C-alpha cells in the first residue's frame, strides 16, 4: 500500500508541475485533448481495421505508472491501406475515454506510428464481468517493478482484441504531460470483460493513472460499424 501511495503521489506531482508552469501548457489550453466522452457521432462506412499483429519477443516494464508491453517485431495495424507499426500496449485505470457517459474501469492503449511518425492510439475498453482468459495468461508475467523479457510467442497482442472491429475515431492528444496534440485515436466499440479479481491484481501493480475526460471543443467523432 505504501508503494502504491508513492506511485500515486508521483503521478499527482507530474500533473501539478504541468499546472504550475509560468505559461499555460497544452494540458490547459489545448483544444484537441484526450480522453473524451463519446456522445454525438458522425456515421462513416470506413476505412475498415485489419490487424497484422504477431507474437514476437516482448519487453514488459512496470514503470510505476502503468505496465507497458513493448514489441520490436513486425506487428502492424492497417486502417484501410495505411500501415502503422505497433510499438507497445499499456493500461489505464479507470479507462479514460467514455461512451455516452459510461465510464469503464480499465482500458488498454495500443500505440502505433505511421510512416510519417504520427502516433495512433487504439483503445480497448473493459467492463467488470467474467474473467478475461487472455489477460489471465498475461498477469503472471507482469513484474511488480522493473522489467521482464519474454521470448517470441509468449505475448500475443491480438489475443486482447474484441471480435467486433467497429470503432470511433477522433483527433486527440497524449493523456499525460506535455499533452501533445496531433494523436489519432481509435476507440473500439465493443468492450471486453475483466473480473473484479483481475482488476484487483492490476491495482496492486500500478496506481490510478487515467486523466479526466476533456471538452470536445467542436471536434467530430467518426463512428465506423
């Protein structure tokens, strides 16, 4: 509990330092900040998502704020014909992005980069419910601190994706200082389930680390079935 309190205090200090700067940062003055509450949307027919994720070697890091699973292989997300390389996924609790006012206890963020270097975040949301079997296989690999390397085939990033690949898309930002904008956000519409025991296990690994929802400021959220 003491370690968790220290981690939470460190995260609070990070936000306090951003707020205390002489000039307002993007975290305060940005108009395209993340996460958001997805309410009104504009229907669109595409582009469709295709996942070329592979279970290559992985480096699992508990950095005190979250658990990150880094990949150095050839995993790709395809949005239409555009390919984006997967760099890592990590966790936020609670989930950050909301849908129609519904808050989620957990989210996974898959972070990709396009060929031009733009960051693309793909979000998988979780509701409390049954045990998540894919997550059950991963949890024993997560270190309480530091890092652990696992060989190819142990971590499959595709195992934690829902079957329905419909999504919402919007222009947003990093969710921690410096809150850089220009990040493409893709939020999968189908939420997965996670058990209370699994949530408790994650809570022992890292503190509450999600940012509150931010104003839309006129942004349009695209809904792709």
